[in-house]
C-alpha cells in the first residue's frame, strides 16, 4: 500500500520561492498583487516569500506602480540581477568570443581574443599555456571593467566531444592544444564553476529557447559552417549519447563523396559534401565566384551571391539543398524529429529560401513529414546558448531548483 505524502512546509516554501523568482526573471518587476494573480498563492504567502527573498538578497523593491485604487502605490519587486554573474565562451580555432552577463542573462561586456595559429598555437606547451593565460586575463579584465569581481559560473562552447561522464574534451579533428589549456586555466579560477559543452549543442539550446524552435520540444539543429554538426533535442532534452558524440554527422557516410570517413578524418563523410570548402568548390563549378580559401565566411559569401544572382544561382542552390537534404534524411529516418533547423554561417546566409529548398528535397528522400526552418538565433547562437546554460546553473544553485 502506498502512503500519500504531502510537501513539508520548508519544501512548499522552496517551491513557492522558485515560482516567484522565475516569474520575476521572465517578466521583470511585478507587484505583490501581480505575483498573487500569476501564482495563485494567497496574500499572506506572497508577503512571506517576498520578505524572505529580500532578506536573501535575491529580490529588492525597485519602485512603485500607481494603480486605480485608493491608498498608496503598490511596490514593485524585481530580481536582483547583480546577485551573481556569469561568463560565456565561444571557442574556435582562431580565437574566442566571450561575454560577461548578470543573473538575468543581460550582457554587461564582451571581448574578442584572436589567436594566430602559427605564432601562438604551435604545439609547444609553453606557447599554448601562454594563449590560455592571455584569454583568462582578458576575461578577468573584461569582468572588472563591468564592475564584476567574482564570476559564479563560466560556460564554454568548444568543438569536439564532451564526455558526459568525465566532462573532458576530446577532439575529433586537428584542434589547437590551447583549447585544453584554456579549460584547465578556467577551472583554476577560485570560486567559479566551469561548464564545458559542445558548441553546436549550445547553439541548439539557443534555437530552442530564443530562436527558431521555441515552439518545438523535439527538433534537430544542423550546424552548417566550416564543417557540419548537429544538436539533437528530444522531448525538450538535449541528447549527448554515450560518449558525447550525438550529432557528429560530419562523419556520416553519404553518396557523392570521394571516399569514406575514418576514425580520425571526416573528409570522406558528410563534411565532404557540405563543409565550407566543398560549398565553395560547388559554387565555382556553377560559375559563381568563391574564395579558394574555402573557409566559412567564403562559403557564406558564395551562398549570398547565389541568392542575389536570381536565375543564375538557381542550379547551385538546388544542388546545395540536395546535399544538405541527404544528411537531414539520415537524421530524420532515425530520429523522426519533425523539424530541422539550419544554423551556422551557411544556414544563416541561406535563410528561408535555402530552408524551403531543403524541405522540398527532403520530402522526396523520406516518407516522414519534416519541416525545415532557418535558424534565427543568429551568429551569436553559441554564445547565447552558453549564457543560457550558465544562467540555468546559477539559478539551480541560488533558487534551489532541482
């Protein structure tokens, strides 16, 4: 026989506190009356939790709101966003972008730290450690410039596999050694928690929370940039897999490549069809200008040129859409996500036009009805996802969330 149990008074208070704090986070300053209406809690309960949250420093009175009633104006209560601060990193081969934000996720300061691969990431331990120290120094100087002396949590988005069991970063390609040195240096910051996540997974979280998939609990983000990757969100949860490799579709064997991928190279996989170098080569084969360097910015420019070229760009866009649809079809017949979001530099450049072409071609590859959308989280999707991830971690700590 199962014995029914009710929440203890302390548990009920914690639940009510979290409810009120999240409402203040999402909606901004509210009066006690508005909190009562939104939570359904009684007047004494709301008064008690507001008093308790003010004593903890999480909530403060920030003004008054005049109401059409007799008596004094109603006090406005707000989350104290300065109660804790976070930082977020987007780590690439050529450097990092970082942002310092408050508890509400509002950006306070940003910085870019370029890294010259030939000069500073030469494979020598001292040089790599020097790069890491320079980046951490920039982080601390940026934070202090915004009046922040202590960072509660730093979330880092980096390419590679993040082992769910150990939190270690494993490279799937030739990434510079300073990536690992940076993580070590960040983890040595006193009083600061560090969260490491694959950068495409963070972009997927951004699309889910603030981007093109806000109305979807199940979808796949295809990241199309220098290479290709995917973030898989099923039933509202990010899926990483046993070794953190869910979404490493650059290694996916597909028709049309010159060979097959290997354990240490994705050149023969899906990367060989839709990586930036392959897109630039495809553009040139259709008579469109494309930088032979073949980096992500060159591929983005080629797609934009094709879109602006009208009929002259149609054949290139059709073939590119077919290539993307090949990889999307493999994901869809296994996961049936119902929605694929195209992100990264190529997805952003192609917009709704490229997404529509991919959706039509995908319908011919698979019997599963799948909507294809252009990502809307923008070029800062990785940083946005990192800010969201760090903010979630802080709120779990300060709000007592499970």
